[in-house]
């Protein structure tokens, strides 16, 4: 007889085998090899977690108690798999393109990323799954105890079970296994290759175990197929009458639960490698279930015949071989049950922990930390820790439930209660993916309604809380008989499961529908609704996940566009070296993807980077939330670039101003240089004469008196010329600097002209020029600086004297009254000023070069400055024959820039 | 036979001064006031030495000098340049244009005399 310890050793060895398989699968997947790991067969086998210990052990028990009823539990999923293939395909497509991680995520995504909904679904799922996990713990514990009891030949195995430490150790072991394989790394798509592979192996083990027991029973104990059929005919089980309502209810319930169970959703949608695998699974999975159920009836009938009265039919699969001394078959059977239980607990714990950490722990943590460190590696660790803690908590919760409830209830009954709980998600799920009008309010209303009814009518009564006393069950709370938990609204007398299912789901659906019709969806909800309902229009054809290399190439192409070719190639090469691989392309491992995402985030923002990498690596399409985050970032970038543009415009304006200022300074500097050079020339010329003649006077002996006198006069004249030049320069400089003081007086224009003519005639002794005036026109009263005005006139007259080359030079001075101002014209009878020179004559030192220079070329410049001060103008008048200048003088006191 | 000197200068007082100094030293001095036909005058008179002002009406002294140096018959003619602009770049321009001597105004009579003597050694 195998010892208890021996059994433990076998279990441990089995677990080690599972570890090895899971580890190898993970490794192969990471290396990009082992695509066969993601075959339709593996997918189908992983779906077999539907068949838990409940079905492995409980099906026989169910058959003993209720005949063929257990078949309903298999029929539901088979119908869904085979008949509702299109529905599953839609779910898988949505799950893929929206990167759905769980049932809660699906519901919350569909209804505008509502976290409230996610929390609701998560809580419902955890509550519903807890008894189910307890059930698995119980089955493993009990099966251990069966072996222990058989060695001590005791019958009270089950009674001891709930107090045994075995359950605790089993729970702990399962939690550990799940933590190790479920949270080794964070996959963006929540896929776990290793775990799926281990589960597929377990699926094979449990089918093989059940078949072996069946074959042993049919051919070993019963003596062959005909004999077994005869036994069934003879047994009272053959007389079982079908209860139409319950039968249909069970089929519906199991089918719905198949879609809604968190663990089923995990393997069906989240872990799905390829949409096309559904095609195979649609017939292979029903075939698997059929194979699982073929021998249930024979085992039940033979067990009833051979085992003593009162034996627990739930354990026939184990006790029948044991009682016949077929220890090998019994151990295999035990492993089959163990596999069923462990695979369910592992996947359920992974699925639930994903929900708990994503929708409860992370939002809380982010709120507590105020959203700091949202991109840093911090989050990763927090998520992993949250997952791990969640897994342990969920499994321990199952253990607590198991300890508290005493583990006495029939296995199948607990399973049904869980099923009714999880199917409350069904209206929101189906409605959400087929009806665009479904809204968040409707989903919340439906879920809350359904969950409350389920808790009240089914779940809470089942765990035997004190408030659900017999009185309450019989008379309703506070005597309200229409609120009796198992006869709501006075409709009693039907099966409690059917009662709970009908009321919870119908009211759930009603609330969902009503809430949706009466409320309006938010924009995000509308978008998500359209995405979900029209998923096949939105997401092209089904795609397989590309191999690692292809992904890396796509990533490289993308990275080159963003980072620039050289940098991207360098980054990839660096990462490839860091990974120790050959070639320039690294494997798309998480750490590499993280690095890449960080690099890209620097250029395009975190949300965009994440969406881009997810798009390529996950084969997912970009979700609305991603798009919105991208839009937010783009808006920020645009705002930023607008700011930069403004700054750059300001800078270029400033630069232009600086350039202009610099040009002006350069021009001024050139002007100053040329001014100095001109001054130098104008000063040196008279000085040269002065020096030359003074040297002559000093050094030359024997000069005649006439010579001496002549030379002295030259020196004298040149000295005066110098003085006048310096006066002019100072004058001009003062006026240009605006520091001139005007001495405004009233006077008569004719008198000023008289003075000027007299002065000019006296100055150079060139009285040859005839000056014509019309005194009658000159008699105007003016208020201005009379001396300055005279200076201008003198300048103009002496210019005419110097430059008029006519044989009989003549200057006409003409005065016109133009109303606002007086025009005084000076017109000589010379050749005039060449057209090209007219623009420059008012500039300093501008002399018309071919002529004999008398002055320094400052005269007209001074005239212009003076008139500017006096509020008038001076301009050259073309078309008058000779040189002609017009002075415009404002009348009265209209002296614009006087001071 | 005394040497002949042509003075090309537009300032009458300077013409007078230089003519006086050089005449007393035995030079035969003639003068010309414009840059435009200065070279023609040189060809006509064929002086032994030329004193050339830079700032001339019609054509600058540099251009006149250039023309002198480009003319095979005149290329060896000694030229003393006079300018009222005393900057280094003026001196450079003058020497590059081919002036034998360069002097800024105001000049010393003695220096002018010595420079002219040095350029044309008495026969």
C-alpha cells in the first residue's frame, strides 16, 4: 500500500515536472522558437481547465445523484464552442485589438474605461471564484485523505478533511506555483506561455487518468462493454427522469459561465495565440469533453454496485480502483484530480490577480502616490508585487472559505453557485459587443442588480450565515414573504438554482437594457462601443503574431523614423550585444522593449511610444485611450512648438533689429572715417600753404618787399580759411546733435536778404555777379532766427558766385507767397548742377569734383541743417536753366523743431 | 640747361609756394591744375620730374600715375606724390601705384627740394 508520504513525493515530483515544462516553454517562447507551443492543440487543451476537480470527481457523484444531469454541464460549453463560434471569434478579436487583460477589463473598456465597472466585475469575480477555489482545495485534500484513510482502513476521511493541515499546505503550494509562473514577468498582453503549456500537460494527464479508470472499470471490473451496459440498464440511474427546466437551465448556465468565468476568459481570449485556433477548438474541445464524460456513467454504476453503502460517490473515481487493490490506477486517478484542481486554481488565481491588481491595487497606488513615477520602473515592481500578493490572497481566501464552510457540501453544488455568480457579467458582455446603444449606466445597473439578487437568493444562503436563518428562508426578512430568498415575489417551489438564475439574469438584463436606454453614453463610450460592435470592420483580417525577428525589424524601421537611422541602428546593435546574441537585431525581450520605449518616449512622448510598440509587438491596434493620450501629448508638443515658434520669431526679430543697428553703426563708422579723412584733407591743404610760405619767409634771404607782403597775405588768408572751416565744422556738429540754440526774432525778409547780399559781395571781393531782386515781393514779416537765415542766404549767394561759370554771371532772387509758407528761390545763369550730383550736394564735403573748390563742401549741408531747425526746407530746383535752389520758410511762428 | 619740373596741383597757393622754392634752386617749373588732361600735358612737356597731387579735379592722382606707368615712354618718369590725406593706406596706395616718393601736406620745403633733387641727379 502506498504511504501518505509516498503520495506527497509523487505529487512533488509531478509538480517539479510541471515546473520543468513551464520553464522550458517560457524559455523557448522567449527565444522566439517553439511556435508549436502556440498550436491549436495546446489552445484546445488549455481550455480544458473548464473541467476542474468538480467535473473530474463530481461528475460521477452528480451521475449517482441526478443521473445524466452532469452531461448538461458539458453540453453548455460544447454548444458555445461549436455553435457560437462567431461569438467567440468576436471576443478574441476584441480582446486582441483592445489589449483586453480580463473580463473586468473587457467590460470597463467597452463602457468608456469605467473603473467603477472594473471594480464591480472584479469583486463579483473574486466572490464567485472563492467557493470554487475552495472546492478545488477540498478535492485535493479529500483525495489525499482517501489515500491516508485507506491505509488506516477508516471511513471518516471526509470528516477529518476540513481540519487537516493538508488543505493549507496544498493552498500554499498552489499559491507559490502560481506566483512563480504567473508573475515571472509582465507581459504587455498578459500572456503566460509556460503556464499554458503546463496546463495543457495537465489536461492530457487528467483525460488519460479518467480514461484509464474507465477502461479499468469497464473491462477490468465489469467484464466488458455489453455487461456494463446491462448494469446501467439494471441500475436505478437508468430510470432517471429528465427535469426539463433544470436541464435547460444547467445547459444555459454552463454555456454562459464558459464565457464569463475569469479563468476561461483568460485562456479563451487573453492567452489566445491566434484567432484561427478557435476553428480547431470548436470541434476538438467538445470532443475532449465527450471523452471526459464517456466513462462517468459506467464508473457511477459499477461504484454503486461494488462499494459499500454510504460511500461518497464524488470519490468513486478514486475509491473504486483503491478498493480493488489497483493502486497504480488509483494513483493515476489521483494525479488526474490533482491536475484538474491545480490547473483551475492557477489560472483562476492569475486571472483574478490581474483584475485585482489592475483595477483595484494600481488605481489606489497611483492615487496615493499622486501619479508620480508613472513611467519609471517603479510601476513594474509595484504591479508584480500587487499580482503576487493578490494571488496569495485569492488562494488563501479560498482556503479560508473552505475552512469556514466545513467542506461538507457536495462538490457540484458549490460549482453551480459560482457559475450563477459569474454569469451576471453576461448581459453587459453580450450587450456590449453587439449593441451600440449599451451604456455604462446600464451595465452598472445590470451588474449590481444581478449580483445583489445572486448574493441574496443563492450565495449567502449557501454558506449558512446566521442571519439566513430558517425563519428568514421560510418567511422572508421582517415577515415580508415576497422577499423570501428562494421564492422571490412569491414564486416558490422551483429549483433554487433555477430560481436564482432566472431572477438574477432577467432582472440584470432588464436593468441593463433600461439603464442603457435611459442614459446617454459619453464620447469615449460611443467610440469604444463602435470599436467593439464593429470590430471586424475596424481591424482588418486576423493576424498571427509575427516571429521575433520580423517584429524586431518592424521596430527598427519605426525607431529609425523617430530617432534617425544612425542612432536607431546603434541602439539596436548595442542591445543585441547586451543580449549576447549574434547579428545586429536583438530579440524583442521585455527589457529591450522597455529600453526602446524609453528612448522613443524621449522623442514622441510616453503614451505614443507605448502605443507604437504595442502596435508592433502585441499585434494590437491602438485603443481609444491610447489615442487620447497620444492626442494629449501631441497637443502638448504643439503648444510647446508654438511657444518655440513665438520665441524664435522674437529672436529673429531681435536679430534683425541687431543687424539693422549694426548696419547703421557700420555705415556711421564708415561715414565717420570718411568725415575725418575729409576734415584732414581740408585742414591740411591750407596748412600746407601756411607752412610752405612761412618757411620761405624764414629761410629765404633776399626777398623783395612785394614778395614778403604777398606771402604774408597768403598766410593770413589761409589762416582765415582754416578758422572758417573749423567754424563750419563745429556749427554743423552742433546742429546735427540738436544742441543748437535758436535766437528767434521778428524781422522782415527783405532786410535779411539785404544783409546777405551785402555780406556775400564783400566777402570774396567778387562783385562781378549781378544780383536781381524784386523788392516788392520781398516785404514779408517773418519770425525766425534771422542770423541763421542770413547764413543760409549768404551760402547760396556765395555758391553762385563761386560756381557760376557764365560769362556774365547773374543771380535772380525770387520770393513767392505760397500761403502757409514763403518760397525764396536762388537761380543763377550757369550750367546748373548735373543730374547725378543733385542728390549728394546737400551731403557733407560733397563737391562737384571737376570744379575749382572754394570751400570745404560743408555749405549746403549746413543750409539744410539750419532750415530743418527753422521748420523749413531747401531743395534743388531742376529745369531753371542754371543752378537753382528753393528755400521754403514757414510763415509766422510755425517753427516745427525749433528747440 | 636746367631741369624741368611739372607740378600737377589744384591749390593755387601751393603751386605758388612750390614754384618759388624750386625756381630758386634752378628748376624750370610749370604747373597744371586738373587731373583729366594731366598725362597729355606730361607727354607734351616731357618734364624731368613730376610732382603729383592726389586730390585733383577730374581724375585722381592715383589714376594719373597709373596711366604714366602704363605708358612705355613715360614709365621711367620720376614722380613725387603729394597728398593731404595722411593715412598709411594712402601711402601704400601711392607706392603701389608706382610713386617714387610720397609726401603728406603740410610738407617741409627742404624735404621737397631734397626729394626732387634726389630723384633727378643733376647732370
